[in-house]
C-alpha cells in the first residue's frame, strides 16, 4: 500500500496513441505538467500511434499493449494479463485509466492486483457494451471532465464515488497578445476583412452541430448581409459523409459564398482570433475545451444547453446558451452578439479558471488522496 515515504507510482492506461482530440490533449497536458513531476508514471497504450514517442519524454516507462476489440474476450484477457505484469513490475501504487475503454482494461488489472483504481470519464455515460462492462469493474473513484458528466455518471452508477475536475486549456496558445490582431489574422487566412465573422471549430460530426450553424446563416444574413461563416475542422472517419452533407446544405441554402470550410488546421488559435462570434453547437457536450479557448481570446461565445458549457459560463454574465438544433434561437443569439458593443474582457477572467496548470494540479492531488484507498468502490 502507498505511503508518503517514497514517490508515488502510477500506471496509466490510455486507449489510443493517436492524437485525435481533446481527450488525448488533456492526457498529454497532465503528463508534461510540473504537477505531474510529483509522481513516477508508467504509460500503457492499447493501440500504437505517435503519442508513444511524445509521452516517453515525460514518463519513466511507455509501451503499447495491443488489445484488439473489447468483444474479443481472449485478446482482452491477454491484454489485461500484460497490464497486470507490467503494473506489478512497476511497483504501482494506483491505476489511472483514461476514458471508459481504459478502465475496462486498467480497472480489471487493478482489481486483480488489489490496488486502487481511478478512471477519468471524458464523455457521457451510455448503455452500450463498453459502458455496461466498465460499470461492473470496481473503481475507488471516477473523475469526470465536468459536473454535467459527473451528474450523468451518478445517475448511471448510483453509489459510485464520482468527482468532477474540469479539463484545462493551454492559455498561452490562446493569448490575444501573442497572436496577430483579428484584422491581420483575416488577411493571413484570406478571409473577408470587412463584416462580422461567425465561426465554429471541431471535428465534422453531426452531434457537434455544424449543420445547425449553416441553417442559422440565412436569418443572420438577412440582418447582417456582410456576415461570413467559418467552419474549422476535418472529417471524422466514422462519419465521412457528413462533410459532403455540409457542402450540399450550404449550396441548398444559397450561402456557399458566405461560408469557408477550412478543414483541419494546426493554427486554430489564429482562425479563432479572426472570428467575431464563436459558436459551439454540440448536443450534450461533455465539457467544451474550445469554449474556454474562445473565452480566453475574449470572444463572445454561444453554446448549447444542456452540457458542459453551462458549468464553464457559471453564474457570470458570460456566454449565451441556446437549445440544440434550434437554428432560429441560434440566429437570434448570433445577431445579438454581432450587435453588442461592449468588450468581452470578463470572458478572459473566466477562462483563467480552466488552465492546464489548475487541471493537472487537481488531478495529481486527487490521486495522492486516493492512493491508499480500497480498490473496491462501495
């Protein structure tokens, strides 16, 4: 059992070593943080990818343990055997699993070894095979990326020890002082220099609501004819048709000349800096990292409720919430934000509450608190 007489040792199970989104970025931000240096880490990936080499710089040991599909029980059990062996060899005090799939493997290994297991829930709980399996595997605690996710997890798993630690953002990347001015950003990106720009950022998935933003644009254009819409994000492999649906929708709505589909971009902060109004139109968004990023830039933000953005906005007079897939309310909110004259300086104050440093410190402190806990959740 862990004692304070030596540095704590944590094995962490990550489903994939491919940097596909916010979950992987949060994973990296944790391991490379100053707070993480208080722990000796071992990282085990269930699928290969470029993150393996990157993470190896921050941890004592990193490896890939091929897992196959979770339904392939023989491969699942073999992978768990490998995790057990490596966890035991590392003299691990606590198992941290990243996301549901991570816990299905890491949590089972921790149970076999009799060590505490904590897993970080990035998405909303559902009732698919993987989620049902995860709820049968003991955990000392479940961390959620927002209070919205925590509440849903408590409903799905009554009696579980659930706490929320909101994700963090690299605020330096989204510092207006370190980026070109909005006008210069537009010039660099070949966007219209005059007129308001409304933007949305994210992988092209239906639940992220890019189609709703397009549906709102004709109404917006009738009030503000020089408005331009920017969609930043590439296609999602599981929904390859959604991108072409968006192209067709823009043409059908007659707004093609008012929309830029930028695709996936590495210089997202510059694209967001060029925007006047930022929209996050996701359905039941677990957290909403891009919401914090836009607030850090001082942009007016519109998001959908219910979801994580409600927690980000809090009780402050920051941000506008609209129902998902209600293009009329969305267009009204866009117009109001285009017409507002006051600066959104308070947005940056809110964003600072969600720094990577705060996120990493809270996670590390939580792990220290639970390292001596029983491996079984009551």
